[in-house]
C-alpha cells in the first residue's frame, strides 16, 4: 500500500498531540495543572490517569504507521495505556481508591501484554498463503 504523506504527517501530528500532554500530565502533573489544566482543585491521580490514556492513544497512532494489523495496533495502545494506568494506581495507592485496584489493573495489563505477544507471534507465523495462523 502506498503511503500518503499528508495522512502520515497527520497521524504523527495527532500522536504528538496526545503524547506530549500525556507524558507531561503523567510525569509532571503539577506543572501540567499550572499551565494547561488550571481548574481547581488539583487532583494528582486524575492527571496520572489522563496521562496514562493519552500515552496509550499516542502510541497506538504511531504503531499504526508501522503495523497494518488492527489487532496488534489496538493491543499495543491498550497495553501501553493499561500499564501506565497500573503504574498510576501503584504510585497513588495512598490517595484512595480500592486496595484491589493495582492488582486488578496489573492482571489486566498482563493479559493484554500476553495477547499482544501472541498476536505478534501469529503475524510472524503466516502460512504460505499469507494468512495469519492463529
């Protein structure tokens, strides 16, 4: 399939629009709150969660430029968002929520990661007709 430069550029731009604020919100939430999301009250966990999901979306958009398999792209984006969301709940476990949240989110992250690995293995194991095995 021929690459369309305008589409590729738009996808990269879109990925950056998600990744830059997502990384900023997750790793420097106070700065993000003071500069971008100036509504009060400041909620550390909210910014961690927002960052987690924006990072997942941005990673999925970039992955779509590399992989043509929708399942692999969705699994990479979902796994990325899930793993960072898990980290958010581990970091913020003293801020409230349920004690089971990190465990449940960790299990979901592992399930998605295993599914991603299995999908990538299946893509590498195409049969002679070019169809994905599995």
